[in-house]
């Protein structure tokens, strides 16, 4: 007996040379409208559109850098030049917004 997973392409998200990450995700999750009838004696699994999108998003997250090196360099330069200004109101606003988002999520 053969196992087959339908709807999951063999290409990876980064295989496409053009377009943004969003365009690559859309292209990788395009639904094939031509479906074949199941073959007798063959187990098959159809991957839903949501699962394909989730896989594409997971691949995009994995390929994204963990650290924004350009932002770090800018901050280091500002601190080194003595130009970095702490904005307590902005920090407080963001903390409050994060708390409200957490409360709304539950």
C-alpha cells in the first residue's frame, strides 16, 4: 500500500527568486482546482489550504533573522554619540498597550 499526501508541494518557500515573502506564501498556497479521483488501494491525505498557509508562514518565520542588525547598529551609534534619548512616556504607553493586548487575548 502506498501513502501519498496531496496538496503539499515539494518546493520550499525560498525557492522562488522573485516577489515578496507574502507573494511567495500566496504562490505556495495556491489551490489546484484539478483534483484527481482517489486510486483504489492507495491511502491519501489532503492538506487543507489553512495547513499549507501555516506551513508557508512557519517557513517564512524560520528564514527571518532573529535580530535586526541594522537597528542594533543604529542604537549603538546613537548611544556612542550620546544622542540616545530615553522616552519614558513612550515606554509606559507601550507597556500599557501590551497589557491591554494580553487581557484582550484571554
